[in-house]
């Protein structure tokens, strides 16, 4: 499959509210395949939302490789590939935590975002099964970040003090 183009700020598609999927048809499956290609081809990927590849539809894909720092200390565990269609958060914890986030659509930067530490969400799988998932830790953060994309929100919108945005020094 050829390289999938990722939209970056200020592309207006990133700012639109994405449409609900009514039917998981072959077109939806093709979009999912493209999203998986992006996650597969980027070592640092954690998740992707369909609007980031130009499809204003409510689909998110999550996958993380185990990541360790230079000293070999575990930063986060691997998360197997998961696709969620029409995801909706139905419960947020009162407890919030701050952690750094970055995004393919705002490349080269990362910064601290405060989010509820635990969530419960519902979604459909590509097999059209309804799932209800309790998420905490990295998964909870990624799901919230990706659902934000479906609502036209980027992580930078959640960082009030833009001086806290830091430049990535890789690449
Ligand atoms: Co993002």
C-alpha cells in the first residue's frame, strides 16, 4: 500500500466534528487498513483517528510498542492493535493526571496535558460487536486524545500555556 498522507494543523478537516459510522462497509474497512498502515510504519505511534488521514468519520486505531528509555527503564508497555468505531466515553474519573502528549498532526512538538486518569467507553469493533471498556493509564490517555480528534480538538488546545510545548529532538 502506498504511503498514507497525514493531515497536519491547520488543515480544516482536523477541526470538523467527524460523522458517525452507520454501516461497517468495505469503504470503512479500507480506511481502517490505511490507519493500521500508518501505525505499523511509525515506531513511535500510539494511536490515530480517521480525520488525520482525511476521513471525517468516527474511527480510532490504537497500537503501542513497548517503549524503554536509554537506561532500559520501561516507559510504557505494548498495547495490541485495537480499532474502535463510534467510540463514546460514558464515564470519567474525578482524578486527573498530567502527562506529555504528541501528535502526528502537530509534528515535532510534545507537551503536558491534564486528563482524567480513568475512563469507561463504549464502541463498536470492526466486526460490529459492541464493547464496553474500562481504561486507565496510557490506554485511557490515548483513547481520550483520539476521541478529541473526532471532535475537532488537538492536544495543543488543552495546553493553556503554550510555553509548555516542547520541541522534539529526534529525527
Ligand atoms: Co493526535
